[in-house]
C-alpha cells in the first residue's frame, strides 16, 4: 500500500467513524430544558467534538492498521482481487 493510499483509506475510515460517533452522548437543548433563542431545539448542549474526534482517530488507526496487516500478510494479494469478477459465469 502506498502512502497516498494509506492516507486516503485513513481519511475515509476516520470520517465514517466520526459520523457514526456524532449521535452518541447527544443531549439536545430541548431535553436539557434550556433552548437558546435563535437556535433549533434539537441543537446539542455540549457536542464534545474533541473527545469524539479523538475516539474516531483511535478507532481509525486501529482499523487501518488491521487492514494494512491483512493486506501485507499476503493472504489476499492484489492479483487475487483483480481476478475476482462476479459477472463471469
């Protein structure tokens, strides 16, 4: 895997994990009982984006490392992936 390929895979996995983590621990202004005028009632009180970004980074590093180890082990090679074709009878 090239450095560029690894960075693209990391960024893709990081954003996927971040979007999965965003709703966790979410408390809306309506649930807390204090809605700031001019904001939607569903806006979060304390989004905790820094903590979620840290968790997303940790999870993404682990997943990219696992994928890299799997590809580097030689269990599945690039040639195997190129020969895989579902459309052939």
